[in-house]
C-alpha cells in the first residue's frame, strides 16, 4: 500500500501574520523562513496525526483489494472519493462506477466497501483510489489546538535553528507539543 499526495494544499492553516504575531516579529526579512517553518510544522502535525488539515488530493495504490471487501483509508478526514481505477493484467485501466461501492467518510479511518472484487488485476499496483482529504479549503475550519501546535512547533524551530549535538537533545520538539496533538492521533489497537 502506497500513499501519494497528488495535489498540495493551496494555503496553510496558520497564516504568516499569525506566526509573526506569535513570534512578536514585525520585520519582513525572515518571511520566507517563517513561511517554510509553517509548512514544515503543518506537515509534521499531519504526519504525526495521520490527518490532512487543508484540502488536498491523495492517491492510495494497492496490489489488490482486501479479501473482506473493506478498504480503510489511512488519512482523516476524507471528504470525497474522486475515483477508483483498476488496472487489468495487460495494464488496461478501468474506472469503478460510484454505484459499485459504498463509502463511509464519517468514520476514522474512512472506509470503502466493494462487494465484488475486480479481477484479474495486474500483479503490482493494480488499484488506485483517488480521494480528497482535509477539513476545508481554508484554515478557519482546522481545529484550534492543531493550529496552536503548528504555531508552537514553528516558533520552536525558529528559536532553535542552529545545529545541536546529541548531548543537547531533545530540542526538536517543544514541551507540550505531544500533548496538543495526542487527542488527534489515530487510535491503535
């Protein structure tokens, strides 16, 4: 199973102005650095929580459909299934009709149920599921605690941008960051 982002988010959940206010900076000379730190912090929060904060498109590539017929999508929240493409043994592509599957986009993880498994598939990467995930197209719908985690992490990285040796660790994550995102991590059994 491989997950590939096909369309990046158009905006960040935290604006440059919000980050600069948090850092108490008025100067514009480091705007590019701060913007990069916001993007990196968002990506870290998304990775740690298995979430997409701002609308973005993803492709899940599978060798075969699960025997149960139920496929769990590894990101949350999934807003829309864009397409399911199946590749035949000779490489021919065919789209699965929307009426042929059921999608549960409310649950975490989101689930797809396909009663009749498509056959024959090519041996590797025979199925592609394209979907849109994220809270919305704007940062206003992202939970405030996650936005605060992004601000905290970006500010921490801004303050500690010099090199640190092993004896100086941990400096990569600020105190409280893990607690802020803990409630948004995917549950494990």
